C-alpha cells in the first residue's frame, strides 16, 4: 500500500483514531531507534547525583571553574 492510498483513509479517521495512529507510529519509530544492545522491557540503570554521592558537587565545581574562565 502506498502513502497516497493511506492518506485519504487516515483523513477519514476520527480525532481519537488519528491520535492513536500517531502514537502507534511514534512507538514503532522509537523501537527502531533503540541501540542493538538495548532490549524492550529491560531495566537499565540511570546514574544521577541521587545515586552517585558527590557528583552534584563535582558538577557545581566544574561549572564554577568554567564561569571564572569566561
């Protein structure tokens, strides 16, 4: 099916159906963007200052140093 065939069918959808279609397409695109090492549904740690004590202080110090150089 070509995009020229799809567009009139999409335009005929209700607002809610268009929203649902857009959401499905975005999720599909997002899955294609995942690096090969990542698996959907898997939990991966994200390191933030809350989990790395001292990181916020280090960042603040670097920003202060950068500000004095400018």
